[in-house]
């Protein structure tokens, strides 16, 4: 995934209230949509996102 795609996905995730609680289904749907669009496994999208996010801190 490109940096721009990561930023776009990050903006969507940041709008979710309580992403690890009641908002988890929304976050999961975001990852699933990106995975389908990119034709990769959801776990790959999550891994790439976490690696990108971790490298920014």
C-alpha cells in the first residue's frame, strides 16, 4: 500500500469513536474494505497499517 492509501485509511480509523470497544466492528469493516480493494488478506492490511503507524511514533 502507498503512503497516501495508509493516510486515507488512518483518517477513516481516527474518526471512529471507541475503536477498540463498540467501534471495533467499524474498524474491522474498514480493514476488510481495503483488503478487498487491494486483493490481499485482512491480516496483511492490519500488519502494514500497524507497521506504518508504529514507524511514525
